[in-house]
C-alpha cells in the first residue's frame, strides 16, 4: 500500500462520506421518530396493511413484517438504507480507477514508482475506510433512534446486530461489481448513471423476486442475500446466499486486479 495515494483518496472522498453519513443519519432518525404513532394504533395499522395488494406487500417485504414491532418497523427503514448504501458503494466502485482516465491524469499516476497492484490496493483500502466511517454513523444513528423512539417496547438485540453487520458485505458487493464493470468498459465519463442503474436494478430484481416468487432472482441481488425481513424473522443469515455474495465479491476483486494490471492506459497527447 502507498500511504500518499491512500491519504489522497481519503481526502477527495471526505465530503462524499460526510454527505452520505448525514443523509443516512437523518433518514434513520426521522423515519423512526414516526414509530410511536404507528405502535399506538397497531391494530389499525395491521388492518390497513391487510388491505394492501399482496404484490405490493411482497415487493417491499411487508408480507413478513409486523410493523407494530421495533424491528419490524426498522426493517422497512433498513431497506431504504440499503438502497442508499448500494448507490454510495457503486459510486465508489465505478469511480475508483475511471476518474483518473476521465480527468486524463491516469498516465501521471502510473509513472510514479508504485506498481499497479499497489495503486489499486491503496485505492481499495481508502474506499473501505470511507465506507466503514459511513457504516459507523449508521450504527450510531440506529441505536440512537431506537433509544429515543422505541415507545418502551422490547426487542431482540441479536437480529438488529445481524442487520447492522450485514451492511459492509452488502456494500462490498456493489463496490467490487462496480469496479470490475468499470474495467471492462472502455471509458466511464460519469459514474452516477452506472451506480444508480446497479443499485436500483438490484432492488427491482429483489422486488420481482418477492412478487413472482422467483427463487432464481434471489441468487443475483444482494437485497435478497441480506433480506432485512428474513433476517429479523429467522434471527439468522441465509448462509448459502451470504456465501454466494462473498464469492461474487472475491471473484470481482480478483478479476479487477487482473484487468487493471493489463489495462491499456492512454497517455495525454
């Protein structure tokens, strides 16, 4: 690892990390502040939920959530947290090596006395650090929101910890896939369309899986690998899907190193 590259990558991302962290903290605390009102009218809420179309409930995982419980309500919020985190990780993955090429500074970086292996490792560690900072904010915001607005209702701590632990491997999937895709295409001029497409695409596949009961779709979307409602209900991960998620991540990272080492970087003319 090259310390200078690591520090530079952290420096250029601190505003992004700050923005994502504040936005996610606000989302969690604001939406969970509504929970006491929902919990007081649990019967009315369940009656209202029963009137929702089955397809809609399946798409959002509401068919297996009890919204009158702390973890049931948080599972719905967590789904939107996952969507935001997938876009953040996708942004970092697609932009990790494509930014220098788009800004025509890649050849300058590669002339430094650092191997391509060292460059990519430094960049990955900086991005990993950035995501961990965001994750810690999500952890703190979650415990704060539940502490302030649990309405005196008891909840199991172990499923909550499982949900929070799932964040990092969930993000790493999008980071690694975004990185390998960016190395497979000739040039990425803007990472936003790619990261939005990857994040929302994976979410839509998850929704279709719930609506149509298509088990094969569960194999290709991390939203099903770490399904919040299933984790809360079973108080455990779906081990085969988690292992699949980790395998895809490791393969994507290994492929990225191989592709980056052989990538033809055009010099500025």
